[in-house]
């Protein structure tokens, strides 16, 4: 879980900075790109663990002891220092809920703006 959260946190932080810099005015592309980028980075971060899931233990052990696997979002380094903690699950849940709340706020703001700029309708 540590690698998943650490991998997803990089695009999450970048998206949060963009959101704050634009004062909450982001488009639908941002709403779609952010979770996709988070998923891609999370998957990239756990690539060294995939051989273990597929029963290729020799390849897994080779990758687990190779510092070059840090290219996968610091996988090797995280494996050396990680400790089981509920904080990673809390962090992951917080990121997911933040995305949902932010999407709601962005869509709500766009809806309000479209109402105020829409031409009046006549019966």
C-alpha cells in the first residue's frame, strides 16, 4: 500500500497546486486527468511487485534487491524503510475524498456560472 499511496501522491500534489494557483477554476480535463495520472503513477510504483503476484519469485527477488528499481517511484528505497501503518490507508482515503469534493465544487461552480450567463428563456 505504501508504494501505491506514494505513487498516487505525486500527481495529486501537482493537481492540488494547479487547483490552488487557479483559485479553483479548473476545467473538466483537469477532473479527468488527475485521477488517471494518479492511477498510472500508482501502477508504475508497484511494477517491481508484479512478478511476485505472477509467481516469478526469482525475478521478483532480483528486482527487490536492485537499487535501480527506484525508477518505479522510489520502490527500492521505500521497501527498505517502510513500516505498516494505517496512515497510508488514511492518506489514500483522504486523496480520494478530496478529489470527489473538488470535482463537486468545480462542477457546482460551472453550473452556477452557466445559469448566470444563460439567456433568459421565454415560454
